[in-house]
C-alpha cells in the first residue's frame, strides 16, 4: 500500500493533464454572431428533468443538448420565426415555435416501445443511440418474474451470453453468473456488481429486487474497460428506484407462494422395488442368512424418507414504497420483508430491507443526494438431511414401534446397521444466524457550468453477522464432549469514494459526453469463532459451558485505487467514437507490477441517419466495433508476499502450530514481487437493426484473449512450500450472441410481443506454465472418487477427463471400458485399472438463451418466460451412488429409466451390467458412463394478471395476478435438474460452478398469488 501512496504525485499529474486538455477542447467553441439567447427546461411526464435531449433550430445546424438538470441554452438568429425541435429517443419529437420568447420550456411524452433511452454505463449516462458498446438493460418489470430474494437468480434466460447457474431450492440461495465464458482458470469468473455507482464486488449482496429500477449488463471492452482491473468478467450495473417530482405516490405489493420440491426424472426405489432388485443378485448367499432378509415382511416395509423430510413450503414477499417531492426536495422510501419456510422441513429464512433516498437541490449549482440502504437477515436451520432423503433405505424407519425415535448408529434394528438416524439429533441440534448490512452514501453534484459538473460519490458499508451452532449433549455429535456450542462473529467494512468531472457538451453537430476522475476502494474484515463444551441440555450460550474448547480468529484487508477517464463523441448523431483509459493499483500484487493500465477504443455508425439511406422499412441501422483491455485480480489476498504460517490451516480450519506448548512458525509461501495482472484483450463487432417500428435485432461477435493467468505453479515439496504464484498461461474465448424483439400485434386493445435471445461461447486453453502440456484437476465437487477435468492447450477449460465407458459385455454382463493397447488402438477391457483416462466431453453448453412473450388485451395480461441450454455434458455423480449395480448396500437405489435395461442372461444387450451384492466390479467408479446431456427447456414463469385501473376510489391502480414458477423441464437428463446449482464452500465462503450433479436441494416449483397497489 505504501507504493500506492507514493503514486499520488503521478495521480495529480495524470489527472491534471486530462483535465487541462478536456477544458481546452470544450472552451474552444469559436466565435458566435450576435443572436438571441433562448433558455429553457425539458421535463418528462413525471416532471423529471431530462438529460441529453437534443434541441435544434429547425432548418439550421444550430443545436445543443439539455444538461443534468434538463436545462438548455442556445442562440438563434431570428427569434420571431425560429422553431425549436426537441428530440429524444424513447420520446415523441416536438416542434415548438419561439415567438420572440427568451424562455421556452417543454414536456416530452414517452413513445411506448421506442428503440432507445438514456442508459447507465460506466460512471455516466449516455443516450442509447450514441452507444458503441455491447450491453443490455433489463427493467424492473422484466426482472421481477421469480419469487426470490437473490437478484442473481432473476437473470436466468434474460440476456444473451449471460450464463446463470441458479441457486438451489433452499430459501435465500443465490446463483452464480458467468458473462461471455470463463476468462480465467484459477481466479474468479464473477462479474463486478455496481449499485448506484458504488462498486460492491462479486455479488449483489442483500439488495431488495423490488428496489431495482434497471439492471444493465456490460459485456465488451467498450463498456467494461473503464472499470479496468475489475471488469474482465463483465459488469452488472444496478440502479435503484428514486423519487419522482409531483404528488406523493404510494406503492404496495404482496406475493404469496406455495412451494414444493421437483425431483425431475430422478426416482428413488420404494421398499418393494428395492427388494425386487436384491432378489436378482446372483450372490444372495452373502446376505440370505441375515435377520432382515429372513423377515417375511421386508418387501412391505416402506418408509418414505423423501416424504418425511418435505412439506409444502410457503413464501411471503411484502413491499411498500413512498415517493414524492418538488423541484427543491424529493425523497423515496421503501420497506420490504421476504419470508420463506423451506420445502424441506426445518429451514426458515427471513430478510428485512429498507432504502431511503433523498435529493435536495441546495441551489442552482449544488444538489445533495444522501441515501441509506440496509438489511437484516435471520436464518434458523434445523433442516432435515438432504442426503438421507435420497439415500436412507426404505426398510429402515426412524421410529420404533412405540413411536419413539430410533437412536444413533450402531443401530441393530436397521438393515443398514451403520446408518445414523439424523432425526434423533434433530430433536435438539440447530444453527441460527443474524446478519446486518448497512450502506450509507453522501453523494453530491456541483454544477460548474451548464456543460460541466463535479460529481462525488462517498459510501461506507458495514456488515455484521453472528451465528450459533448448538450440539446437544444427548446428540451423537455432542455426546462425547457433553455438548458443544460454536459461536461465530464476522464483520467487515468497505469504504468507497469516487470524485468525477462530467462533461456534456454540444457544439453544432458535435456532441461530447465525458468523465474523468479518481476512485478509492478498501475492504477490511474480522472473523472470530469460539467453541465451548460441557453444559446442561437446553443452554445456548458458551458462558454456561465447563470448558473453552477452542478460540480462533482471522483478519483480511485489501485496497484498490484508480484514475479513470472516458470520452464519448458523436457527430450529427451519425458517427460515434469512444475512448477510455484507466490506471489501477491493487494491494495484492507485487511491488514491481502493482499498477496496470487498461483502455478501450470503439466506434459506431448510425447508417440510417445518412442522407443516402432511403429504406423506409428500416428505422434504425447501426454498426459497432470495439477493442480494449481489462484485467483480473487473484482471489488470494497476499499471493505476492513471502509468508510464514503460525497455524496448520486457515479460516475455520486453523489450529496453532506448537511444540511442547511453545508457538512455532513455518514458511508457507514464497514471494513474487513481479506478480501482476491477468489481462484480457477483447475485440467486438455488432449491428443493431430496427424494422417497421416493430422488430428490433442486435447481433454481436466477440473474441477475448486472456494472458498472464494467475496460477499457483507447483514446486518440489522438499523445500517445504508446494507452489508459488506466477503469471503463466493463456485462455481464449470467442462467441456470438443475438437478441430479437418483435411487436406482433400493436393496436388500441391488443399488444403481443415476443423476445428471444441466443448465446454461444467457445473457450479453449492456449498455453500453460513453462513447458507443461496438461494439468489434471478435480471437478470442484469436493467428493473423493468423483470425476476429473483436464486443462490442456486446445481444449475447453471445462473438459472432462475420464475413463471411457464401453458398455456391457453381452456374454457375461461384465462392465467394459476402453484402453489403449501397445499399438495405440482403443480396445475393450473389463478391468477398470487397465482403462486409461481420456478427454471426453465438456460441461460448457453449445448454446443457451431464453424466450419471453407478453400478451395484453385491455386490462388483461399474460406473460411467459422460458430458458434453454443445448449441449454440454453433466457428470451425474448421484448415479455412482444410487445406480451402483449393488456396490453400495448402505443406501437406496434409483429406478431405471425408460430405455435402460440390466443384463440378466447371456446375449442380453443392456445398458447396465450384472448387479451383485457389494459389487466389486468397479462399474460405478468414475467414467464416462455417468456423463449425461445438459440439454433442457424450462418453463421459468407463466403469469396471468388483471388491472383494475381507476375502478377503486383513491386508488390509481390495482393489479391482481397469479403465476407459476419452474413449472416444468423438458430434458433427457436422468437426475433431479440439469440446472446444477453452484457448490458453496463454507471454508472460503465462495461458490463454484462444477457441472457435477449430487444429492442436491432441488429447485422448487412455486404457485404464486400477488397484488400490486398504487395510491
């Protein structure tokens, strides 16, 4: 960080030079003849000032644009006869006769379904017509089609090139997002989230989806390079709602959802089906003398563990907002409560949200915008075991004949004598947590001139979470220590500030929108955890315990400072250009490479604005092209430093190093002062077309090359350190994406629109460290014996590396795999150990996207949203356990699907080998046998609504609606759901997309009733 401070002189020089040349550019406006000066203000139908409205004198080249407060000023040669033309994409163009007036104010009316509007991009707003980058804006109406508190889950199928691995069905679970493919192997692929101009990091945190006005996804270098080192994985900009000038508006919404689990095509056996499977085992002598097999009633014993653990869940979502104000003071207040009881019993999630935004116009030059956003999240977890739902034998009941609970293992009354009755511990054991997140802003704008503004954003965020894990003295986990209480505290704070100069200037046909500034972002966290043992049942605090078992704590910190600039230029709204430059410094890089510079340059051509363009059917035709660089930082905070370790591990798993009671230390990491940024160079081209005022199409192609990958390169273990962080390796992404929106019917009573998007991404590793040709890694599931992945030049970064399944030997029912013989030929073998691993398939889909349609007839509306994915292969590890051919006798098995068959006699052509009790053929070991298609089509949402506009006194509108979510999935995948939720690692508190299907908490099907009320 000291080196960062030493850079301040550079910062002042850099910022000073940028500011000087920008000022020179705009002050050179040329001479103006003696004319009449006209001023005025442009507002919209909500009486909000409009920025960027084009104001031109009809029949001349004289023109300007409205500033941040909607004000404009220009000179006209003939004030008596002059006509002003006010135009803004998304609004109807107006012509106003001056009639010798010196002040001409106007209100623009919105043009429904118009092509464009002002959109939020990096640190500024710009007219969509002037954009040269690839982005997509989603409004609140499009966003709120799912009953979830996690914003990430709402993006599924709504933006091309944006892949969402949705959260599981557990209440509050958030998904994982990848924009335009993986850009790194060992670092983070999470996009950057920015809320109301404040950089939040790699997640949306606990923002209330109902508070969102728009969400904008930035994809290419022209859009993301201004975020420099934090923009390599794309950027998601969230703009929350704000007050509207005029009368006070009160909005109330309520949703009620009944939820149930959807097990997809995965079917666990009941007692009779499992019994019938056991009767087919040719080696029944291994269990025929056991007490349970001799039980004549065994086939009829059928405890439904799935039904026992599940219920109809219930979700409630309530929101109220109040907004209003005048030209001087405007305010917006919203309160929200989301509460959900899980569809698996024992889990309750509640979140409270509040948002207060105030805009106070102190003077004509100074506007202050304080705001505060807060949330509280309560979780009570006494959830039934997901693993037991799938795996416990139907022959084993958790209850004794007298209705009391069966005790823990070893359990002589169960067929699976080593099994544990989780319900016994669940009588007492639980965990709970309470988290608070508060972010306060003090933002302000100073209007320097009618075309230049100084803008300041200053934010402080605080997070605090307390947690308790209770293990009762009577439970199996707490019995040996007479009970255990684990209490945790995690807190962090984040300071963010940026100071910007914004310029919005029109000179004749020339229009410039620019920003330059400084940014600082720092983060500090502290974690503590204590464990206490020995107490009487029922006490939930550590102070009553007889022994303090362990106390641990850890801290972390990082900081980033940046200098940035971005200029957008257009000539006659026809020829467009953009340039951005950013200089970043980060605390988790080596002293020699701590700072990196990132840039982008792009251009656009509105062909439909040309005089020679005479095709009336085409309303808009724009070509775009961009090139630039963005960066990525490592997930590790101190990879550049030489470190000593005083504990055996980190985080929650740490234990102090000691010898004879004395503390000790060992070398844990070698330093690398030259460790620097991952850099991605991105090229993009695109075209936007609008036809007949009904059809809008966008096409984009991109190529992204990432070099200097951050990687922990292995070292010989003899030196005591096994790896060192270096910049090694390269990765490439190429892709194509398109969106199409069509107004099929548009008249007084009917509106029918259809939207579709499509994205394709191809990534491949192009170089590894040193002379390394391949790296074999785990699949990210954390399960021993699961699949492997291969990282090698020329292959997808998510390539599976498995032994190749060759089917079943018709002669004897043995499993077969392929091996490579001495001549290089692929031949079959029945010995698993002889088969060799080969790259086979990839998890990355061939293409994916979504469809949406909306039909409106008078006060009725009907909407549907579907998303799809085609290609890619899922490793269905769940089959290794539940389709194990008899290898696992301590857990239930799944029913065979239609088209599957099991070998029974010589000559059978079957998909499944001969099943045996405690099968040792290794047929269920990791191989391509369990690779399955990831193709699916899912009905994400279907909604029917009715608006009671003007039919209730004192109420502007009431909308009633019913909807269904996750109604059905069409797929050949044999598991629960081909949309695999990310795996959450409690140790690192991060999620990973794995492509591995395990015993998951399935996504829930939801049936919703809702009401929206506007007063």
